């Protein structure tokens, strides 16, 4: 998969994509990741990419020209263009799975007071990572890349993400334990060391259901 991230602050991505699973996915050619500063595409003599909003109001609005020119220079028939914005559909695991099957993602990071509305005409999806406002789309882009990359075949073991929260009937993940059996009086549930896999599966399902009812009852709706 090829992923292009359009941003005004490319240095924000240096540390995040040079560690852990994403770094390994890049090294193993599972993904090709490009960080593109769309300021490089502006025709403005002062290198501007924003302007004041028509009708008045606070803040500055990202202009059409540099973003249109940037996207048009890199997209192809396989491109899927995502605008990262608080107005978008909520990002969920099911969307991450859908995106992991794409050949080319273009992630557009906003900043300032937002985008000129006409920029949406060249995007396939508007995506939000939550009901809050950030200073820009860079952090959401990192979230999307991380969530999608781990679902690409060969990046991690398939069983690792099949058992994640939100995958099994929309339940949160069950609690997990490791050695030692007894840590400061807190013991591992005996069913997990019983060797009875049917009972272990039943226990894990019940614990997932219990956690979901307590923390995210909306998922059960």
C-alpha cells in the first residue's frame, strides 16, 4: 500500500513513523509512506496557503489552489482521498479494515480554521477520530496510518488483530494476564490455567461482555 500524507508540518511525523510496527512495515515494503508539504504547491508569491474567510469570522481558511494542485499531481486510478476533519464520519475499526484493502491512500491534514468547502469535491471521505478539535489533522493522520497499517497482511500476525477490541461482535477485549500467577496477592483467574479451552473461551466472552456493558454500552446497541 502507498500512503501519501499532505501536511504543512512534515516534521511532526518523524518520530512516530520511525519506530515499532510502522517502521518495520516500511522496511519490509508492506507500505510506502510519503510526507508531502502542500505549501510547496502554492502559486502565491508570499508562499501563502490560507486566506481570510468570505463573510468574516475568526481564523484563516486553507485555499483551494495548492491542495488541488498537490492532489492532482499524485493521485491515480487507485487513489482514495481522505480529508481529516472534526466534521467527518467517526473513525472505527470497520473503516480501518476497509481502508487496509486500498492500494493508495491520500490523507489530507487541515490546519487553521479549516478547509475551503470546495476542497471536499476532490475527497472520497471526510474522517474524524473523535468529538473534539485538535490544532490540525497531523495527529489524526498518525492514528489512521497506525490503525490501517497493522491490518495489512503480513505486518502482524492475523490472529493478533482478529481478537482486538471491536472485532468480536463489537465487544471490548477480554482481560489478559501473564506470569507470575500471584503478584502482591492479585492472582490470575484459575480458569486461565485450567487447560480447559472451552471454559477459557466462555470466560473470555463473559468478561468481554461485562466490560462492554460497564464501559461502552453503546456498542451493544
